[in-house]
């Protein structure tokens, strides 16, 4: 085959490969479009259902309120009518009794006039006496129309326009939520969720983060506050979770629409304290350690169950409760588990004491961080900056070493320094040491 034919064949192969890649990219974009269309259709269907259900419930509630108000007003009319008619009925009975007495007197008078001469005097005397008893000049008082109630309904014509304005402004349809999840970062036994506001005109008062296990679980609140990130702990490794976030506007009671749910999972096993360590009690998940009083006034280091901290990760200690401080109290990381020491302020370890002092290989640095108290979070970040030759026993040769750049953060301050080790390490232990009981530390 000639050189020209070889060139043409190579070009054809490259074109075929490029066409395959192009087709694959287009197919991926088609899948993306399918997912986007599914999201639009699905969210529109769900929004319609939410609107219908809400307005049906609102209509039923308004109908019940109007019925209750009408019933109350009708009862008020009945009460006024009853109270007003009762004295009129009493007056009517009195007048009717008077009319009956007058008619009877008239009959007796007419009979007296028609009787004979011998009986007339007696009849007329009896009639006159009875007439005086009836008191024909005494009439009961009948109230005038202005003195009796004339019921009417007082209705505010401004109610309907006000209600109409509120109804017409009630609810809204948003094509995009005001906040979206920006980043999902796996952490040991958890996921760090970061979100951001995408609607610049939306003034946020609080954020709300929820998560659920898989596609069929129930969403649970993970965080409510003003921060734009939160770590969700106690998640099972290699299990997918869905995360969503919403916001509440300044001065508002209702929450905004939810962001598009984002899936994430962690492959990192959770950090755990070593069980069975004297002087410490652990939570069921072994991520919280409590210094008990079994070794009162004596030091003692509690280590992790395994070297689960790797460079490039962030290790966080959060103080849940505090006891009496002592200068040997510390939290930090170390190369190995030395059970014979009473404090983490030792060789092959970096730590921060509860007073804020930073120790490297047992020596205190001049830089100091804020003192540790209840609610404090201390973070450790490390990265490899120098790796020198080592022999088969992982010991540096020729005065070399293994250098890690360490960043310890506490409060709003941090300390950065290089930690020189005499051997290379793939992972590190973490630990804490407290002298007096009452200290409780969460690690993640």
C-alpha cells in the first residue's frame, strides 16, 4: 500500500473515531435534554396539583368562615328580635285584657238601661260601681315606633375589593427557585452541602436544608439558619441521598420553592473513636466522646479506632460540652497510637490545647488560636508539600523527611505551618486528651 493510501486510511480512521465521539457527545446531550424536559413536565404537573389542592382547600375554608359568620349574625338577629318582641307581647296581653273588660262593662251597662223601673236603680248602681273599679280613664302606654328596634344589616362594601386584591395577589409561580445547591462534597460518614442564592432580588432571612435516603424516603430537616453550607452527618457510605434547599424571605413566614434535588453519596467511612478506652464514654455511632469521671484528675488520650484521616480532607472537632480546663487538654492528629502518654502534646503529633496553644511534636508554637469553649469547632487541613527518599523501613535517608503543610482553624483565625515527619504516612490517627470529666467532643 502506498504512503498516500496509508495517509488516507489514517485520516479515515481518525474521522471515524471523531464521528463516534461526536455521536456519543450528541447522545449525551439528548439524554440531558430528555432529563430537562422531564423536569419541566414533572414540575409543571406537580405545580398544577399543588395549586388546585391549595385553592380547593382555601375555597372550602373561606366557605366555612362565611357560613360561620352568617350563622353568628342570624343568631344575633334572633336574639334581638326575641328580646324586643317580648315586652310588646306583654303590652298586647294587657290591652286585650282591658278590651275584654270594657266589652263586658258595655254589655252590663246596656242591660241596666233596658231593665224595668224596679230593677233599674240597683242595676245602674252596680254598673257605676264596677265602672269605677275598672278605671276607664287609665290607658296602658304603647311604645312609639322610634322607641322599638328596627333591625338592619350593616355590611362593609370595602370587604370584597380588599379580599379580591388579596386573592389576586395570593400565590405565585416561579420558574426557578431563588437558591440552588452549588456543591456536594463527600466527608467521612457525611456530605458537605454548599448552596448559593441565584435570585439577586430575593432578600434571604433563613435557609433550610433537607435530605432523604434514596428516591422513596421522607425528607428530613438537616439545617435551618443563615449559613450557606452545612454538613449532614450519620449517612451510610455508598448509599445515595437526595438534598434540597429553600429560603425564607426577609419578613416572610412562608418558604420559597425547593431547589432541584441533587443526589450524592459518600464512599468514606465515618470517623470513630476507639471503643473501650478507659476514661471515655462513646455515643452509639462512636463519633461523640465524653470524658467521664473514672480517671478523675488523671490524663489519658483517646484515639480514633483507625487511621481514617487522609491528607486533602478536612477533619473537624466540635466541642459539645466543656469541663474544667487543664493545660494538657488537647485535640489533634498523630502518626500512631501511643497508649503510654497522658496528653496529645507529644512527639509525632500536632494538636491544639483548650487554651488555644498549638503544639507540634510536643513543642508549643508562638502563634496561638482562640480558646476552645462550648460550640467551638476546630478544623485540621493537611497537604503533602515535600516527600524525600526513604528506605525500606519508611525512614528518611540522608536527613530527609516527609513534610505536611498543616492548617489549624479555630473561631475566625487559623495557623499554617509545615510539619516534618521522619517517615511517610498515608493516613493519620486523630485523638483527644482531657484531664477532668465533662468534656464532650464530636468528630467528623
